[in-house]
C-alpha cells in the first residue's frame, strides 16, 4: 500500500513536470525572436539586466535555463560580470511566477474543469498546420497537463487528518528552533537539486503545505533552500569555461546563499509582514498557498533591492575569490550541452550557441587584425606570433567541432521551423568561420616564410594591400555585428557589395603583380604576394557565405 502511494505521488509529479516542460517549450517557441530582443536589453545597465532576467525567466519558467544562458554569454564575452549578476537577481524574481499560478488557480478552482477544456482547445492547434499555431497549442496542452498533474498530486497525498501517524517523524525535527530552520532549508536545497527545477520544488512545497504535511514556517524554510539548490545547474554549466564564466556561476551561488543568510536573520518578522499583506490564516490549508507565494516573491524582491546597489562591490569580491589564471585561449575549448532540468529547451540553447559563434567570429577578427599588423614588418621574428595564431586557429577548429555537435543536439529536440533554419544556418556559419581561421593562419605562415626566405616585396605592393585588408576587416566586423540580428535583404546587398569590392581589389592586385614579374621583380616574392592576396580574397568569400546563411534564416 505504501509503495502504491509512493508510485502515485511519483506519477503525479511526473505528469506535473512533463506539463511544465511542454508549456515552457511552447512559450519559448512562441516567443522566438522576441525573446532574443528582450535579451538585448541585458547590456544597458544592472537595473535593465535585472528586469531582463525577470522577464525571460517569467516567460520560460526556469531560472536555471536563464542562468545557464547567462554563464555562456559571459564565457563568450557578451556580458560583463556586473551585468550577469543583475540578470541572475531578476531571474530569481521571475521564477516566483509559477508559485502564484499554482496558488491562485491550483487550489482555488476545480482543476480538471479548467485543464481538460484547455487541452481540448490546444489539441487541434497542434495538429493543424494550416492554422500555424502549433506552438500556442503546445502552450495550452502543457498548461492543462501541468494542472492535471497538480490535481493528481493533491489527491495522492495521504489524508493527514485521518492518518496523523504520517507526521510523527516530522514532529521530531520541528522543535529544534534555529536548527530546524537550517534542516528544512537543506531539505529545500536537496529537493531542488534532485528535481532540477525550483518551480517544481515550489509546487511540491505548496501541495504539502496545503495538505497539512508541513506547516507554514517549515514550508517557508524549504522555499529559501530551493533558492540555493537552483544554483547547481549554473555551476555545472561553468565547468570547463573561462574565468569570467566561473565568476558568474559563483556569483549566483554566493548571492543566493547571502540572501538565505539575510532572510534567516529577519525570518519571523518577514513572515509576519507577509501575513499582514495577505488575508487569511496561514495555519489553515486554504490560505497557506497564497502566503507562501507572497513570501517567495517578497523574499526574492527584498534581497534584490538590498544587493542591487552593491553589485560593483559584489563583483569585485567575486574577482578576488576567483582570480585570473592563464590565458583562456590556451585552454582546451569545450562546449557542453548542459541540461537545465525538466524545463530545458532547444530555443534557449540556440541562443547559447549563437553567443559561442559570436565569440568565434571575434577570434577570427582578432586573428586577421594580428596578421595585418605583422605583415608589414619583415624584419621582425614571428615565432611567438605564429604560435599565438596557431593556438587561436586550434581553438576555432575545436569550436567548429563542438558547436556543430551541440547544434545537432539542439536539432534532435524538436524546434519550430524558424529554430530548425537557425540551427542549420549556424552549422554552416560555424564551418565558414573555421575556414576563415584557417586562412588567417595561412596568412601568418606566409608572413613568416617571407621573413625566413628574406623575400623583398616592393613597398608600393605592400601599400597596395592596404585597401583590400581594410575591406576584409570591415567585412568581418560587419558579419560579427549582424550575427545576432535579423538579416534583411538590405544587409545582404551590403555584404554583396563588400565581396564585389574585395574581388575587384584582388583583380587589380594580381594584374599589378604580373606586371612587376614581367619587369624583373623577384618571382618567389611575387608568388608569395599572390598567395597572400588569394587567402585574403577567400576570407571575403567565406564572409559572403555567412551573410547568405544569415539571410536564409529569415526567408519563409
């Protein structure tokens, strides 16, 4: 009988979590590019970052997914540590939305009366391609399944009134004073780590409190612990990343622990404040969900209000705790497909891949700039520079392999049409960026060969390289800037003009090189020069291929 009850609870919880995942998937697919636009506000200031964290997490119903994405953005250099801390604070507030949904709907109405009609509306939307509302249908079905799971969960919890012996073991731990508080904070942390979702942990806590399994104070302590437990996923995502990403994940951990410590100091007065705001007796089952939802929300808002003013100081503390080590570029690149729990979806993972591709484009840009600076200095030994660019080229090779594997993982998850096009385009873009890295490395090898062979290239020929290198530099910068934007027909035309300009400059340079050979110039030096022109022109070709791939994402 006990085993059957446990299996009923596990099955109900499974249905609830599956509904949450389906709903989260649908919301993220429906949001699509709108989610990306919201993320662009992260870099304005810490307050905008906090607002962004709140909005994104409220939409995707997963603070873990948001913080993992933040760690990847910091790793790619797209977010500073200060901005990432702001997003994390906002994500903590955003994750409280689930508690309100469960508290206001799950315990107030006949859940089945709501859930089944919602599923009935969503089902034809999922199966009808003509309507083009499959993602919305997925949201509705997920919503319905979520509340069916909650209804089953409520029915699966044993009746405490008729079976008070179930609570005998809890009574042993409830009268230890402050130690009881710490114990149930630990229970909340472990519960969230196991489930990998603070939202699901919150729903379970509300259900247990509503059914009388735990009292108000115990449930509040578990909620505080869930805030700590949710940091584990971001910590896992930071393993193998650079120092900056590790700092972002540690900031998440320290912020949530600091918040729990602060709340432990004002725990009883804070609960009294919640009771003053929310009507009803929190010791009664009917009122306790709303009190706990308010506690969860006010708790996260309060610690954000307190700490947001000290983000720069907090960031400096993190930097001292995790100092710079060796150059991150010398580390072996690894992009892990980190699951953020039941609510993890490919849509957010695509954004993570996009941030890594932007980082890869930045490395290519740096490689080409390094080459341009060095080619005009034949007297300088290039051993260190060659090794440096070789290391950078190795990183682009590793990125191409890892990002491609990562995107294939995303494709297997079930993306919407736009997501499928985006992932396919990003695989092509990654391959083109790797080719640009190869060309940049070949260019530096040509510079080294020129030095070792003491090949004299006429000064006017070196000067003539200036315009084509400037055009290619502009092209690389243009591509990097537009990787995260909707690539329009106008932008494609601009890319075509840049590539045509590179081709025209290449033809002119080749013609002038032939003339110099005919007039007695050093043949080996001129052949090397032509190889340099060829590799530079190839970079322009690869950049155009990237532009075409970007344009293809937004074609219907």
